[in-house]
């Protein structure tokens, strides 16, 4: 019998993801088979920065091959906050998008819409690339985890979600709650755009981040209204609705600075 280890991190599946030897077992969902097809496709396309799916066990849990490395969760360790770590996440996401472009979405496929791009799209995106959903080695991102919220959308919207959570794009006071208050969000957003390889016309990234500000808050609010304990705890710890109002107002106040710095041609 392989030794069982509860894997830390996450909110929705906190405490329910375990490692047993060479495998990870985690709760499946109605979209798991579609997600496994996506993971198989990108791996076949040469991108090994996602878990290798094995299947769905009889108990309803999905089984994936464990990826050795380090993960980070709040309060985030210093090594996960470096520019090198952030740039490597953006580079990894760009590689994932390149591999995912050829994925033929099955007819009548129904993906999770909770964090999906409201404008839709023809490419399947991750939609939840936060530091907690990344595997690192030697301070560099090497794999993306937790594709529960994957769905069709624009790559730019996916990049905006990653930037919002990984830069992070938050007030200094609220970022400090997770140990990230000393970071420069304007400079780091430019780093994300550069590392991803975003072409000129980058002001569009700022526009989708504004959409992300509303979408992220609405998602957490829905989970709180449903009474999910982990989300209620996070909501209360971060200051409830006022936190999301502060973030939106802060981003609007500094919008032109973001456009001026991030929108510069490469």
C-alpha cells in the first residue's frame, strides 16, 4: 500500500487532494473527461507542463501522475515572489496556449463556465493560473495544475487572470495579507507581458484585467452565498465585499500608469 499524503493548497478542493505513491487522486467533476482529453492533447503536442491523466477511479476520483516539485500557498514564500518565478509562469502559460490551439473540442462539449471568458473563444484556456496551481523547480515554473475551471476563451483573458492573481494586481494593503505587499504591480505586469511574448497593442491586456476584477470577485461571492466554508473563510479574512471594491477602485485609479508602462512596444 502506497503511503498517503494530503497535498496542501487550493480552496474548493482543500484537504481532498492526496498523493499515493506515483499518483495524485482528486475529486472529479462533470468536466473531468474533457479535461483529460485536453491534457492528453497538449502532452502529445510536446508540452509536458501538465499532469498526465490516468483515468477516473471507481470511487469517482480522478487519477493523475504526480509531478515532483515545489508548490506555494499563502503566506507565499520569498522564492515564489521573485521576478524569475513570475516570468517563468508567463512563459509556461504561453507554451500551454501554443499546444492547446490544435485541440479539437468535442461536439456538444460542456465546460465549466464559472471563470470562463464572457466573450467565449475557440481555444480551451486554464482560467485559474494562480501561484497555488503551479509546480516549481529551483524557483522556476515547470507545470500547471488544477484544470477544473478550464473552458473556451481568449488567451489574453487567460493571461489577464494569471496576471491578476500572480503579479498580484491588488492594493498594497490587501496584497500584504498574503505576504506580497512590497511588490511593484505595474513593473511586474510589464514583466508578464514581456515574458508571455505579447505583441504591441498591450492596452488590451489592461482592458481584460478590468473584466477580471469583476469576474474574480463575483465568483468568490457566489461561492460564499452558497455557504462553502473555505470560501466564506477566505472572504472574511480578506475583508469581504469591501476588499473587491478597493481592488477595482485602485486599478481604475492607476489605469493610465498601467497602460503607459505595459502598453509600451516590445
